[in-house]
């Protein structure tokens, strides 16, 4: 997370890119540890000991929302965010997790435990039979969920918010289902 924040600093100040990035509309997409990194950038506390102590690493308020594909929230015997995932208490970063039901590296049950701690806008989608890695059959599903969520939460698109509030699955090739529904504000 510290390296990612430093990279974001570079992009936002470098003459080649600074005029092409809206610093008020930055979203993130990460897979596995990259998804954990985004959660840590959102203020989550990282497990620091076998006693499950945890410590906040950073908080980068420039990240407006994040999507994690096969997100690593730890293992049942070693959660990523402290004892009982308490390092996620108070985290308000809007976050969409897209997890595989056959993932033994980043188990869905551990992601669900973490999601119970989040206080911000969130949604959890499962991909049936997907293991830890890129599932080519689900690529269109992943992109549809991710782009719709980022449009809703980074750009504040009311149409995308409305869409998320009613989506149970998408037509993309994989077998996807909402586990924890979108709880973002729907503007009428």
C-alpha cells in the first residue's frame, strides 16, 4: 500500500500524466494480494503477529472505491486484518469483492467474515467453481461488475447505482451470484 500510494503520487505530479488524471475520481482494481493492498490503502489494519495483533498501514483518501478480484482476506487460521478481521472495523472505502467458490488460497468464507466488519458501501459477488486465478469464462462478468461498481462509486453515476441495487448476476459467461447485496445510495 505504501508503494502504491507513492506510485500514485508520481502519476499525479509527473508532467506526462498529471493533466490526464482527475485526482478526484481515482478507483482501484486488484487481484489477490493486489485486492488486499487496496483494502490496506483504504485504512484497513494488517495482521502483524501470530497473536493476530494488527496495525493500520496507511490511508490514502484519493482512492474513492476499489474492486478486488479473488481478494485475499487471509486464511481461516491467519486472517489478513487482525483477530476476527477487526482491522477492518471502521473502514469506509467502497469495496466490491468478486470471489471464487472453489478458491482455497483466498477462501470466500474469510472474505465474508471481513465484509461483516466493513461499514462503508460494499458488495460481494461469488463466481461458482472459480479457483484462485483468472477464470477466462468469467472475464466479461468480472469487467461488468467492476466497471459498474466503479462508475457508481467513483463517478457517482446514479444509473450505475440503480443498476447495482437490482443486479443479482450478469450475462457474461461465468456463473456469478450476489452474496452480499450492494448497499450504496440509490438516487432517484
